[in-house]
């Protein structure tokens, strides 16, 4: 009696695919390329396989060098053992498997979270500026912005002196805010639709804070 039973082949029993997104049939095409003895014919068939890969993976067109990418994928599926006339340089396993460059992260703690790290960086830049009228204007603009950020976290009003003290403290007292500096009143737009408030300059203990900070550093 003739045996017509079908032997099923499970994926768990098959070799793993180097590029699963193209499927096992394309992998078999690539393996067939290696058996073609004539290099010219092998190259023609390789171009046809790349065309099939393009049709199976149309999203590759979003890449700027999509065709180069497809040829790289072809070599990966061939385990980098394919002798054809490629229109692009033959990739090496070392280059394709190289780890991406590590981006250094700033792990330094933020001194004042309600201002953020960018404000601290700006304060550092201003601290290195020579004393001049331009530096005073930079400080005034910074202080106005810091006041807006402060009010986002704190719904109450804030005195100019508080902002000035924060600037000096965050700069580790490399910056000394002029005693006669005053900030303009907050408009409705500046204060995110809050009523305008009179933020007149008030005497502060900034000088004492500076002395205490210097004592701690000693």
C-alpha cells in the first residue's frame, strides 16, 4: 500500500533566519545563488533576489540609501560568503555588528528642578562673561524667564530678590546681581493669564548668603 502521508517540518526544527523579515523562501534563493558557478549569471540572479526583497519590504524606501541597504541584507543572508559584482562596497561583519557610539549622559544632579538644567548651563555661561552692560541685560532677561518658570511651580507671587538670590546661589556666587536691578511687571501674557503683580525690589540677605556659602566651601 502506497504511503501518502505528509511529513511536516516545524520551524523549531529549521535553522534560524538571518533576516526573518524576508522569509525562508528568500533565504533559500540566497543559498541557491551560491551554487551558481558562472559569476555573471550569479550576479544577474542576485539582482533579481534584491528586487524580490524590495517588493517584500516596501518600507525600505523610506531610507535614503535603501538600495545599498538591500544589498547589505543580501550579504547578511549569505553569511558574507557571496561572490557577485555588487554596485556597492561589500560589507564586513565587523562593521555591521559594531556597537553604536555611546552618548555620554550628564549625571550631575540638577540643583533646582523647577528651573531645570538648561537654566544652570545659561548661568554658567553668563558667569564667564566679562562685566559690561551686555552682561547686565543678559541677567535681566534670564531673571524674567526664571520668574516665569518659578510661577509655573509656585502659584504665589515671587519677589525679585528671590530670583536674584537663586541666580547667585546657582552660580556659586560667581555672579553678583546689581543692587539696583529691577524686573518689569508681569503682563497677562508673561504670567500665563494671571493678574499683573507689582514685583518691586525688596532688600534681601544675598550678601549674608554669599558669606555663608564661602564658609561652607572652606
